[in-house]
C-alpha cells in the first residue's frame, strides 16, 4: 500500500516536472491579458508579451554584454510581519541582479497614479529619455509584476522592452546576486505616503 | 508547489550547460597552464558575493550573540540539508552533534531570511543531544549556520550553503481557516527502542505557522504571523528540550530528537504560539525489552 502510494507520488512528481520545465512552459496555456493584468499577482504567466521580447538567461547575458540595458527589478519587498516580537532580529536584504534598479511592486495593478507616474519618470531618467534604449523587467518566476511593468513600458511607446520571466531565481542559477537597496526616489514616495 | 518542483529541471539543465561550458573553457586554458585562473569579471563577482555573505553573518551574529567569540568547528556540530531544496517552504535540516555530552544548546540561523534566527534548542538532562531534525522555510540562496553552546559556555559554529528561494512567502495552497483546522493536535512517534540506546522520537504538531509574509492572492492581504514560539518537552521531572521557534519553521512542524535511555514517566509536550495559543499533550514512551 505504502509502496503504491509512493509510486503514485513519484509518477505525479515526474508529471509535474515534465509539465513545468520552465517559467515560459506553464502547464496551462495562459493567454495574454488585454493590457495590464489585474488578477492575482502570483501565478502562471503567459509565454509571450506582445510588443516586448521574452528572454531567457542566455539572452539576458548577451543583452547585458552588448547593450548595457536598464535592469528593472519590481519584486515585492519583505514586510515585517505584524506580531513579530520587537527583540527578534528583522534584517531583510533584497538580493538581485547587480546593477538593477529596484522599485518594489511597481508592477502592481491597479497602481495608484503617483506611483505609476514615478515609475515612468524613473524609467525615463534611467534611459536618458531614449525610448529605444534596451530595458529589462524582472521579478520572480510566476510573478505578474514584471510582466505588467514591461507591458506598461510597451504601452508608453518603449520599443526595446524585454521581459525576463525566470527573474532573480534564473539569474542566481548562473551568477552571484548582490544586496541592492530600493530606488531612493521610490522609497521617498512610499515614506511620504506613510507620513500623511 | 509546482513552481518549487519545476526548479530542479531548470536547474539541472542549467547545471549541465555550465559544466559543459566549464569543460570547454577549461580545456584550452589547461593547455596554457592557467586552468585555475577564472576570468577576472567572474572572480570579482564571486568574491564580492562571499564577502557580502560574511558581512551579513557578522551583522546577524552581533545582533544575537553580541561580542561573544564564536569559533568555527567541524567536529562539534554539522548541518545537513539538501544543497538544492525541492520545496523552499519545507527544507529538511539535520543538526548532528557527535560530542553530545558537551552540548547545552544549539542555535539555527538562516542568514538570508529576513528573520534569520530560526530556532534555539536548549537540551535538558532527559535529552540525547546527538541529533535534531526539523523543517524550515528558506527565502533565498543562503548560508545556514548552526551555533553550538557547550556546557562550559563556549560557542562554536558551522555553516552550509542551501539553494532554495521563496519559502517564507509561499502560500499554503488552502484557506487560512482550513490551514488552522485541528491546530495544536500532536503526534509523537518513537523509533524502536533498544536497551541502553537513546530513543529517537518524532514530534508532529498541526499548526500553520503563518510567517506573516504569505499574501492572500485574492484579497492581497497578508495573513498575520501566527507561529509556534515555544515547545517544551519534559519526561517525568526531567527537561528533554526547549525550542524557541520563529516564522522560519515550516507549517505543521516536525521535530526529531533523542531521548536519554532509561528515562521514566510520560513525555509531556507543551507548545505555545505568539497569539496565546497553548496546547499540552502527554505521551507514553516505549520501554526497551530485552
């Protein structure tokens, strides 16, 4: 009985492994939403993003070597859980692609107008106002945030937008990560809100 | 879950690719007599990474142990964990302490978790401190440190690098209500007892151990942290162990520990959580038969 259960479990695992070989190969075929995705932010993502290029780690490496793209990390920040005692060390550190600019949750939808405007302004700053500059959006596998961030830029007329769905996990398979602080303008906006 | 399972495939492919790349690269370099010299860019990246991880450990060390000296050890404690975890929210950890009679307590620290101090386990006279197993959440590729406190008050540490990510925020895949069903139920299982040998026991507690970092995907609210912060195990009038836990302990905690041979009386387990939950159960340990 136990052995049979194990066998079933093993078969199930193998199936899942086969079915989900990579972030771009979701077991279910997720169609592209019409515009920004406002559903749950965590879950299977589409294999495509019209108007942008979906890249794997090989393509990202090549792009970085060739074009020095603007790297946009839109991962969520770790929030101190309510109820964690004050004497527990709370030392969140965000590890990401070296050189990336981190605007936490900038791929959220809906995004309030102040954040949306700041996101677009920061990208305009980072690209030097060149809408043809290569830009890469990423967060984690099965994270809609980077899909949305890339889509936002496509909708704004950026012509060389890349989406890297493997995200930080895909990067750290091959390269060291580094602890990066959140973009200071992005943090300043959040802090300003908290003070209101 | 599927995401966690999916990773090894991706990883294996990447691994094969990097091995192939390394071999291809190494061959011409070896003939040039420079096989051990990595490319400058990569070398800088890797050592920066190590320096950064070391700096973080020093910061955590200071916050937990202050200025006390911690000596590296290969003999007093060993951490075993899968190098690559299948499920980052359920990473099995084994702490082995061969010189068990010297050990008073062990601290488990997951460096890159935002709340790194996962557990502190203090052993009493009823315990066999040779081995502890538990399951933890791992948020990111990280060093895991075990720090042993000896009976004479010294600290010794060892470390192991573990590849897993997303464990702290991974949702449980069910509603909070469902996850809390039967909260506080316990089971205690014993390995077969042999005369004069320590008895291995496995404690299982039903409890979601909500990390406070898990988001409800529909409401986008975070489930408040609700986790077991203390487990006290006694046998008769002797303390076996006391575990101070944190949000890094996996849901439905499972802890393996050893009992001193020849112990008497029922085994009592008292578990409490950070929201004033308290559960107490008593178990009868098997006695060795000749």
